[in-house]
C-alpha cells in the first residue's frame, strides 16, 4: 500500500471560550504588527494593532478537502478581486479581514475562524484578527503557490515516483487531467502539449513573472504549469478556470470556455500573444516562444492544370519561373492527400479527385528546436464543414526532414525529430462536434499517455498510429 499523507498536527481538541483565548494571548511573548496592506472597501488603508501570534488556535477546524484554489480569486459576495481571503474551513473566498469586511462577518455568522490571504499567503484568525504561523499550514501554502528549485525542475523528466492526493489516490505529476468546465477541450489539449515541452515548461516554472510585471495571461499560464507538475497536490487533477477566464478576456471573447473552437487557431493566437506579452519582437530569439518554435521556410509556387486522364500526369509549366517567398513560422501546415470520391462495386478501384490550381515546394532554411505540424483536416464552405479522415503515417522517432531542408553555407542543420505530443480529433468537424485528445510521452520512461480532459490512460505506442492526428510536436535530436 502507498504511504498515506500525514495529517496536520491537531493542537486543539475543543473550541475555547473567549476568556480562555484572551488568557492564552496574554501569556504569549511573540507579537507582530498588523497587515499594513489591509484595504477597506472604500480603498482606505486600515491599520491593525499589534497582536500576539498563536500557533495552534482553531487549526483543527481547517478542512483541506474543502479547499480548491484553481478558481477565479474573487470574493463570493462582492465579486472583487482585491485583498481576497479564503476560509480554510469551507473554502469560500471573501474580501478583506477588517471589521467591515465580508471575511469578518463570515467568521461571526458561520463560526469559521481561519483565513488565508490568497496573495501574501499569510494566515489569520478572525474575528480576533491575529496572524497564525505554524508549519502544519505549509502544505496549504504550497498548493496555493507551488515553487520549484532549479534542481527539482531538471529532475522532472526523470522522476518516475508517483504522488498521492488527499484521498490517497495515485497520480503522476505532469500527467494529470484538466477539467472541462463547459466546452474547453480544445484548450486543454493544447495546454497538455505545451507543458511537456521542457524548454517552455522550465521557463514558466522558474521565472518570476510577477516581479517582471508580466500580463495576467503570462502569470496564469505559469501558475497552471506549476500546478500541473505539483508533486504535493491535494487532488490529482487541475481546473484551468483562471487561465480560461483570462484567455476569454485577452482574446476579446474570441475563445470561450462555453463554445468549442479550433485548437490550431487557439494555438496560433496563444503563442503569438505570449510572445508579445513577454516583450518579444520581430527578431528571432526575442522571446522564449520564438526561441523554442520559430523556424524559417522558403516556398516555391507553380501553377498546374488538372491531371491528364490518359497519362495520369500533372501538367506543370516547367518554363515558367516559380513564385518564391520566404517567411518565419511557428508551425507548419501540411496538406493531406485528397480523399477518394467513390469506389467501384468491388471496392477496389478508387476514383480519385482531379487536382488543379498550383503545387508548392517547401524548403526549410532554419529549423526550430521544437517543430509543430498541423494537418489540414478540415475544410469549410457556406453549407457544411468537411473532414479529411486520412490516416497520417509518421515515425515516433527519427523523423528526418533532410529532403525538406535547404542547407546553408554554415554548419549543417540537424534534421531529425522525435515525436513529443500528438493532438487528435475524433468525430465530425464543426463547433461543438467531436472531441479532442492528446498523446504525450514521459521522457524518462518512454511511456505514452492518452489524456482527454480528466481521463488519463496509459497508451501503447502503436495505438497512436490509428488516431486522426491534427497537431504534432516534435523535439529535434541533440536539442
């Protein structure tokens, strides 16, 4: 049996009278000043008199099973996000702790006394309004704001030891489910893929973005990454609610948690917005996003006519010079072979589409450290959305892009990539139709996992080839 999580120390077995509390306080020698940051509802700073510190009062009333710090940190009464405290008995959020605050009245009306400031992580007993410092509260503070040392981050990919939640259920940090609040599976699969890119993950775990005054999108994504890799979580899954709220705000409601959208469109918006919010510009390596994903491609376009019915050859004008463009990219869109129109009665002779228009040749002039492919599966017209269900054959290791690369005069590029994440779609295309799943690999054990919202399952590698891959992420060998 796995070891059970140790319970917090109980130092008080019964509620004390107010007179007993005052006697205890009178015998204590430690004193601290009040919270100078306490802000009243009218915006005026309230001063709090110096009060003794208690290390045990009411700590036995703390109920960790009721605590969920994944949701928007706003007062449940005023809906304000300023100076918010969580009741450690029922888990509800309230603004302030002064005598006119919602937390203060909650402590009187509900007989709940222990509150934590969701920003400073300081714990107070109300209505007496004194700070509590006790090691038994450290696990709560860590769940609210997980932190990692550089050595711990470097060991994430090699760690194979499972963790256990409050109910003694086993989970593997980094391979935890994300709650589908309403219809945000298209966001969940992208987040799952991104947090398994070591360079990006390590950056968002270790950097102090709050001190750098980064955007709320950057802050909330970083907080979510740390929670998903938290080895001391109270539960083996995470709700991305805070990040979803900020995605909706930052995108002007283009991406919502209540309506399914295209993960490719979301991925493009998300990466470019993070790049901008991190101070990135047009130059390569100007942010962690460009440093991780940006490459460069040269495109040669030639016009073609339809296939000749007798020769089955494309009519390409070889004399006409191709149109050449060169541009940076964060991901590459790949055309799929067109699906057959129909088969004969023996279901053997496939009658194909005839191709016309243009053909393009791609030459990559700069390969990124991590490459993202998008399979162009969906086509839209005024009447219906169509899906190309062609299965894509790809190697899990040593995908060689040598034929796609135009080598420069400098040192030759390493052209081989290993698959790191695979996002697939099941069902019919269209908003609200079908589901998205993601396959991610544990780099230490080489074990693959399939994640669909809260469901995390071990997956045999050969099953990945049966999926209708939509987005793939590969890591360059030696990178």
